[in-house]
């Protein structure tokens, strides 16, 4: 299993403008009250990554409780909105509509720091068997600039978008994609699922479905927030990356490997190419009770040391942004 280190230097605010993000959070809080009302959802009695039933309370945020699996360290919301509640939320959330429609979608900085590295990763890793159908599926397309880049890849015979976010279907279709809302029998050669595994009611069921729709040797690319990441480990409910009810499954590195191996995927690469852990902790250091080691690093050491430490986090798979390439055996 490979781990890659990615050098990049930017600030969180470049990819997530503060004012817009704060507005998004306030809309989401209102949506929770208006859409869920008094419904609490279902108790999730096992870890969504490894199925272990033992867990400890970890934190609560905006009325949602998160527990930590005592076996793999995945952090998960329980009780959690059931599928019907989630459907209502994703269909009616004014916060999501705002966020998805913002100029944010196409900001140059986000393209440079999120989209371009992702495209490089995909093009460098694409590898097809001789008898591959070279068909491509984007699972829950969320990000139009990404789909646009993918549409220009020459070595794919067919491109499909599964349940793209509201308002994007026409543009995605115009880029040469087929739009579907049920998976059927087709076996895909490449599947991408970026920043969606944290949102599934039951990610094991979803992975099982994806697997059924992949050819042998097919490649699955995914990314998600990692519970093993340094900034998440210290910030927990104060982490701005965790916005309930959107983020229900915060996979640890160990949990991610376990779920993929349980469904007979070979994990080809698992990297945490995040660049922001130290910068985020630097900004929020006063909000947490940090150990002396961390305050020393952040307050008393120079940028060179901090960059070296961030690089170490990537090597150790301890940054909070995780990406995985898995091959269907
Ligand atoms: Zn677990």
C-alpha cells in the first residue's frame, strides 16, 4: 500500500472563504430545526467502518452525538437521521443550495489547490486491464469544475454521473455524461466518490453497491475527512470540517482500510495529503487545551519546522484529509 506526500502551501481561507462559510453554517443550523423538527433518527449500534459494537461518547455538536469506535477509532454520529430524513435534508436544505451555488464552486484557488492535485492523482493512477470497458462513473457528482476536467480525459469510452447535485445535470450532460439515478447492471472500470462517504447513512451498504457495479480490476478513487488527522483529533467538535448532519462518518485510517478489505478491495494507495493541519491548529490553538508539545511547535517554532512537521503528518497518514485508491479484486 502506497502513501504519497504532496507539497502545497495555502491557507484554509483560500479554499473556504470565511464570511460565506459562516453564512452557510447559520443556514444549516436553521435547516436542521425546520427539516428534522423533533425527529431524532435511528440509533446506529455498530461502527459504520468495521461493525464493532463497542464505542465511547466522543463529543456532541449542534445536538448531534458522535461516538468513537473502540476497535478502529472511526468517529460516527448516533443516533443519525434515517434515509428519509437525509433525503428531505439534501432536497430542501437552504444551506446546501447556497453553498453549492456559490462562486465558491469555481474559485481559482480551489481549482489550484484541490482540483488540480486531484486530477493529477487520477491521471497518474489510471490503469486499465486489456479487456476493460473503460467506463467511468462519478458517484454523487458535487463539483462541476471537476466533472469538466474529467470530461476531457481521452482514454474513457463512456462517462456517467450518478445523482449529480441539484442544478448541475444539464451542464454535466452537455459535457458528454450520461445522468443516472439508479445503478442497474452496468460494471464500471473507474469510480470516483469524492467527499461523500462521510455523508452516507450506511457506508458499508453503499460500498457493497459500488462493488457490484465495478469490473474486476476496476479502480475506486475516494476522499474524505480522517478521524486519524491531527487537527481533528485536537479540535473534535470545534473542527470546521465537521458540519452535522452532513458529516456522519469520520473514518480513521484503520477503519477505512478495514471497510475496503471487508468488501475485497485491494487498497493500492492511502494517503493523507492535507496541507492545513498545523495552520488550522495555529488559528484555533486558544480554543483547545493543547499539550505543551503542540503549543511549543505552534508558538515557538519557525515556519520551516512547521512545514517539516506537516510533511511528517502526511508520511505518517496523520493529516485530516484522506484519499484512497482501491482496486476491485
Ligand atoms: Zn470501527
